[in-house]
């Protein structure tokens, strides 16, 4: 299936039904009185976060979505039936934005989360609604209210704990296939990855994290060059970035340090907040370097790159160094998630001078 992470749709909630002006006409009932019912409410438009979806491709080809109108009121005290609601299923991580104003309306971050996109119009009042001791024969009725109509932009940002970034053919797809059950396309030419891939890395029972492999960046990506700029948004929700570098390129004229600096520069141009995220250096394809030359090669790279953070030496092909990388990533992700959780509420009845009491 083609990966689509952006779509535009038009939605329309149902209009409310009109109220009815009617009077009772029964045999032997000289003063029947008003009996016109109210119109029914129009249907609402909802969105629900569905974990079984991972693309917005359905909305690329189906743009118009309308809820049913409410029925009109009728005589004999009969109210109109409300219009049926419609629910649009969207992937978890979808951002719903007003296409005209650019205002972010909703973010579907929790599986099963339901939000209202457009409210159906209320039904109009029938003449029975205006009956009183003074106005015994009201002839007033009101039309139904119109339902909301909106033009929406849907944008998908995948929810991942860790994001892989790097130049094309840096080995990102090979790494994600080595540490998770994901099976992205792998080949010996650049831009093999054409859309983001997600993989769940199982560290231990009930211990896991999600890693995202996005298409490779090239110099000028922030201005639209290459494919990576289309998917940089998918790294914005990650807790950690892994900057993968091919330290053993086939072309001797290619300088890995220059390529790494170009990636960091494009990241800073695109989004300062993304640039400020924790970023670890992963030197890949060390199996292509003789064992006696690896230490000197790594030291030279780190010195020229002027990098002072964590450095991991791996070979995604042979899985050398991958276990240590996975364990360290999980510890960092778990620590970050604990820090983001709200503090536990303490019952004030068991607190003595700010210190929880041990008495029951």
C-alpha cells in the first residue's frame, strides 16, 4: 500500500429538521390545540484513532464526508428522528487542522480516542413548543439549524520512541531489520526507503520501544531536496534520534564527516526543536574496516566531527554492537517516559507536615 501522510477532506454535519406547525383534529375534540413536533438533530461527524491503520490513503480518494440530516417534525406530537452520525477512522498520530485558518483542532494520540469534528445542527421548534396559557394556538415554527461544514487538512506523524536519521545507504533499514521484526526493503542503491517504516524492538518480556526508519536526508533537504524533507515531521514526536553514519563508503572521495555535518545542518534549518532533541551517534558498517584500524578510525571521526555525546560502534549486517545499543536505548526511553508521567496524587489524610505518614 502506498504510504500517504497528508490529505485534505471536506466534512459536513447534518442539518437539523424543521419544526412543524400542526393542530389536533379529532372527532368530538373541539379544542384540540397545537401538536406540531420539533425537528430532529442533524448527525455529527466524529473521528476515532484506529491502531489498525497506518496511512491516510483512504482519504486521498474519498474527500467528501456528510452526515445525515435530521427529519422534520410532524403532527400528533411526533418529533423528527435525529440524523445518523458518521465516524471517520484515522491512524494514531493524525493531526486534524482547519485548512482555511491553519488552526490545529485535534491530535489523535491515544488508540481508541474519539473527537467531534463537526456538530450537527439542532432541530427547529414546532408550534407545540410555543404553547402557553396565554398563547393557546401558536402558529410559530422555526427551521432547523445548519450543521457545521469544514475543510480539514489531515497530517500523520508516526508515533515512535526512537528515530533513525542519516544519509541514503547509511544502513538505517538494515539496522531496523536487525533489531526488530520490521522488514523494510534493503538494496545497495540510495533512496531504497521511500516511506517511513516502524519496528517494535522487544528488549525483554513487557519491555519494548518503537523505532522509526525514515527516508535518507541529503544536503538541501530543508529546502525540499530529496525525499527526507517530506518525512522529517515523523521524527518530531520521538524521544531520541540516532544519527547513523556509514564510516566505510565505497567511494573513497566521500567524506563521512562532511556528510554527517550536512545532516546536522539540515536538521537545524528544518526545526530547532528537532535539532535540540537528544541525538546519539551510531557509526555503522564497521565490519568493512579491519579490526586493527577501527579504533583509530572512530577516534579520528569523533575528533573531526567535534562530537561529545554517546558513540556506538555497530555493524547492522553482522549485528555486532546492536545488543548494547538496544539496551542503552531502552534505558533512556524508559527514563524519559517516567519523567513525563504526572506525579502520583497523595491522599492528604495520610500526610503529616508534607511527609506521607506510615500509619494506616
